[in-house]
């Protein structure tokens, strides 16, 4: 599962002015817009600039288009955020458990249930690294319940 971290702010009459994807800028924020990523680009940001500062619900589908071992058009993650009056920018970010799986992906953006825009992008192997991971992690909730830690074995008594 993809991590969904959302921030919204700004100001700006219904729909999307712009969406772009970005790598981390080194300070935990979206950097410059890019259309290709490497398996080690963690996290990937999707920035949505709305055409209005009215309250809307922005939904993002992260879709595997052509990824080995994944059925085409599989929604890897779906997440949404409802802006407050005066907010016109939404930042989604996500990361896998280990590395991204190599392939072609897209993000689809919906505003109040209506398709707005999509972006297709590639994730390529990073030089000298094995290709990808099959699972995604979520900071918001664990994928499976965690088992209690086993108790340490009792130490033998000395006489």
C-alpha cells in the first residue's frame, strides 16, 4: 500500500490548473516536476494545484499500467483529501516497503468525483540496484496486525 501524506494550502473557479510529479527535494518536500523516476526515488510526490480555493474533495488513484507481475490498470492505491475553504493545493506522497517496482504507472486525479487529469510516468531501475518491491507500506496504518513480541527465555538459575 502506498503511503498517503496530505498537505493543503494556498488560494486561487472548479477543477485542476496543474498536476505534477516530483522527487523529494532533500528536505522532505516536493522538488522540481519530473516524468521519470528510479526504483530508489522515495517518496514520489503528486502535487495538485486546484483552479479554485473552494472546498472540494480531491481523489488520487495510483495505477500500475505496465508492471511485471501486476494486472494492467490495477489501482495500487486510492486516497482522497477534502480541502478547506481557502486551500487550493494538495500534496500526495507515497513510498514502497523497499524499492519501487520497475514499470509504467499513472496517477488519476478526480475533483468532487469527476475525472480532472492524469499523468503517465515510468519507474526505471537505479544503477547497480536490484529491481523493485512488490509491496507498499503505509505510515497511516499497518497492513496486518502485529503479533506481540515473544518473551525472552528465562535465564537458568545459578546455584
